[in-house]
């Protein structure tokens, strides 16, 4: 810890840290790979870490990922950008952050590419001390592992978003109950996964949730110590008894994903939807969170409606009919 370091976190992060202190938490970030006409990458020198960085920052309550990416880039670099595509989510515990003041974060970073669309390049002088363009090959050695992984993923997979490796660090720590102990029913941002599993007829495996009695695809919030793909495998096994393997990223859902549970808990969910295939297990409902499992058509899911504030669920069901548009950023 550096005694002279003063956190400049504001908004949601500042509020959350006031509740939980420096303990390990999830934060949902957007990181933006901005490339100019010469293929150079927009990079920055930050006040909090010594390494070279990329524009981006933490999501605010009620904000979607694309808006967060644009806002953070504008605030830190002075540039307006147009988002081009989703690169993937980077949440591996190997990328965990320890800030100079002792704050610990397992990052859940949504990486996107973008191109300049206006503004004038300048550092904000607060979080960002310097911004400039740098050839990718010169920037890569100066990046920490997470940024190197993001840039390489963008270069190696120019169309599909990348899947994270399946990894769980022991002991796995359930995040939701720890957070609720500190914040009560207050609105929080929680990252999670949604697993889309189809049968030979194209129907989607759906689970009827006991809290609102509606069908949805299997899924849930990520726990501390696992990657998104590991979370998908765990949640599907717990809820349905099936063993699955994630195969493709469908997209990110962060717009219209505000849910109030029957007990009053409020969550702004950010979900990574993954297309998965069945590799084992036996289908059954867990009868704890789930009362029934069935294969339904996307039309049947749409017909039942979504809970108030959760229109993003319906957007996913609509997107299932258009795999040529994947990965989407909602």
C-alpha cells in the first residue's frame, strides 16, 4: 500500500467501497481498443498503476456497456468513439487487481473495439496523466497480462468474441450473499452468465424460476474465483443436472436488466450469453431455485413476457433467431 495514494473512484465504486471496504469484489468494467487509420492503438499513462493502460472504467448503475465505453473514453482521452464490436469478457482471477490503497478487485471486463469519431485528444489530468497513439507491437510488451490478452484476442479473432478458459480457483467464494450482508437490499451491479442450450428441433432449454414463476434460460451470477465459462458450467449443472461445454459467445446484455427480487433486493445485471452444448448429465430441476425444466421455442419464451425492468431477457430471446449477428452488445 502507498500512503500517498488517494483513490479517485466516484459514483457507484465510491459508494460500494464505503459499504464493503477493501475486500475482494467484482467490478464490471468496459475497456476500449481504439485504433486509428494507421492501426495504432490509443494508450494512456494512469495515476494509479505504473503500467501502460487502455481507455475504460467501471460501469455505473443504470448504464449499459456501450455507453460506459463511450463515456470513459471521452472523459479520459477527449475523444468521441464509435463502438465497432465485442471482443469478449475477461474475468480470470489471474487478472485480479490490487490497487495501491489495498482495494481488491476481480475484474469482469467487457472489451470492445472502437474507432475515433470526433473530439480532441487530451488527458484528463486526473485518472489519466498522458494519452497517445502507439503501434500495437510497441504497446503489447508494456501492458499488464489482462490488456495483452484483450489485444491479442482482438487480433486473433476479428469476428467472433473469444471464450475464456474454464477455470475455478479453490476455494470458490459465493459473491451474492457476501455483498448482501454489507449493502442490504440496495441496488448493486452483478455480472453473470446465461446459458443457451438447444435441442435438435432448435428449442431452448428453459428453467422456471421459483422467485417469479417465469421461464428463462439457465444462468446466474458469477462467484469470486471463476471465469465466465466456469460459471456457466456450474450454474447449468446446479439448476438442471446437465453438463455443458460453452461453444460460442452470443453477446452481452446490460440494458434493461434491472430486477427487483420478491424480498426487495435490487440488481442491475450484466449478463454474458453463451451458446452451449450438452456433454453429459441427466436433466432435472434442482427444486431450490428452479421448479421445472423444459425445452421451449424462443416464441414461447417471448409470449410469456419478462419481469418488470428486465426487457433485456426478451432481447436475448429475439437474438437467438439471428446467429449471423452474434456477438451482440446490448
